[in-house]
């Protein structure tokens, strides 16, 4: 899927980058795999495995009781913004026991999207702390799950204890146009830095 020219700024404004690595991060069950699958122009690489009874001891399924699989390494997708600029999307695993993958995945990343679920907002702290401590710019994308409460940008920033300079965008990761707007918001955020 190539974005329309009006959706993205000129290549010269993004410096001379031809390929950009973006991380999609957040807590367990927040929608990282769905985001990458929805927006990727290629069939995404997914490393999902079925949840097992053994994992129930360490996996908190509160709020995501119907979840049956989990990412154990990464998700990978690609989005072509123009003939000169391609985004490579790397979805991170959400559970603490797979966080050793984050160090490798974050090498060379230009920015990140932290997906958040207002029903389990505290699950976003780990990703936020990770990117802040490494100086990787990020935005917050609140995945609006059915039945979840909706809050203002200010309320989200307050609850996550982040600067109001961090962009907050509401989205539905199942919807391609919504996911596209999240990517545009991240690119604009990166350009403003």
C-alpha cells in the first residue's frame, strides 16, 4: 500500500533516509500483531504461539480472556510511503519474559509507537520507560477497544506520567486508515524533533 503524496511530507524533509525502522510496542494483548497485520503491504512475518496452561501461571489474561496466541519474538511488516521511503515495522513481544528481544529489535530504530489499552494502561509503563531511557522518540496510540472508556490526551498523558509533547492518538488497529493515521502522526512527531 503506497500512501498518497498528500499523506506524507516530501522526502527531502525526512533527510536522506530511504528505509526507516519503526517499533510497535506495548503490553500483552494490546494489538501490536493486529496493527502490523492491518497496515503491512506484505504478508507479515509473525511469531505467534498458542497460549498454554503452563503460561497461565505467568500470563495475566485480565481484560484479554479470549486471547489464544502470543508473540514470542517479533512481528515484521513493511509500508512504502513513496518510491524513496519505506517503513519497516517491528512488533515487539508484550510479555516481560520475552523482553530480551527488545534490545536487538531497537537497534537502529528511528522511533516507536506505544500501543495502549485504557482498561490496562499500567501495561504501557514498561515500553514508555524503555524508550525514554534509550532516547528513542515515541508516540502513544490508544487502541480503542469496544467497551473501553475514552479519555482526553491530557488525561492519558497524566495517567502515563509523560510530557504533553508526546503525541497521543486514538486508533482502531483493525482499521487500515486508522493505523495509517498513527504512522503519519509518528512521522510528523519525528520530523518535529
